[in-house]
């Protein structure tokens, strides 16, 4: 197998690992099951996985020298703090666990109107960064572990969808051979165990003035 094809395989494994981690996140599963992100909540979860993947440089597009440099960093440093600014715009910096956690929390709030006030986002971010590190070294133990957990909870093999962030309204792109999402087959989301502590943003009641007119205010982002 050529080097380019090998790292394309590593990138696909990373994408699948991110999708699995998000599908196993109880907070996100609960939000999807209850359509807190709207009728397209399941599609938003697929897009969410793509958005997380896009934080990291695509391994299949890096030069051998760049890949070697990243592999050396992974082997010698596990707590280096980096920023997502360059990576998110197609650069070479690797986001760290805190960066990923911040994105997870922000998307949950913006897209699903959910405040996750436990440590589950931290744990998912930790999984994502760990999967990234292994895939850079050509190892897939963490991805396989997540896959076994998914299948053990009743998830169908090959039914975890990854969708690139820029294609939220387009076709879904899956890391494995996939016939479509669970929702397309008319299947319900799989229950993922006890839900974590969640706080949904309450909708504000309309204000009525003395003359009986309703005051309308836009939701702040």
C-alpha cells in the first residue's frame, strides 16, 4: 500500500472514531432523541462529527515531512497546548483537548440549546484527541474499542455517519460502507444509558405592555 493511501486510511479511521465518540455521547443522544436541535437533529449530529474532524489537518493531504513531525510530537509530548485557529482554517496546528471540549460545548449550546454541566464533554474530547494520536501513528485500537462499545449498545455495524462540516445540507459521507443513517431506515435512536445532567435553555415568555401589545426580542447567540 502506498504512503498516500495508507494515510488516507488513517484519516478515514479518525473520522469514524470521531463519529463513534459522538454517537456514544449520552448528552448528544438525548438531544437527538428529543429533537432539541429541531426535526433535523440526527443530521446535525452527523454534521457535528464533521465539524470536529475539520478542526484537525487532514492526514491524507500532509507531506511525509509534516506527518513525521506530527508523529514525533505525539510520541514526545502529550500535554502541549496549541490553538485551533490555524487548524480550523486548513493549517497544520493540532487542537488540544481543551480546544475540542470548547467546540463540543459550544455546538451543543448553539445547535441543540443544551448546557452540558457535567464532565462528559471533557471525556469525549479526550477520546477524540486520543483517537487522533493513535491514527497518526497508524494504530486503530481506540477506534476499534469505540466500535465495540457502539455495537455492544445495540448500534448496527456500519451505521455511524460522518458528514463533512461544509456539507451540512448535502449528502452524508461515511467512513465505512454505509447504506444511510438510522433515521433514513425509519429506526429510532439507540438508548445510550442514563442521561447526564443537562440544563436546557428555557424559552422566554413574551412581554406584554400596558396597552396589550407583545414585545418581541431576538434570541441572543
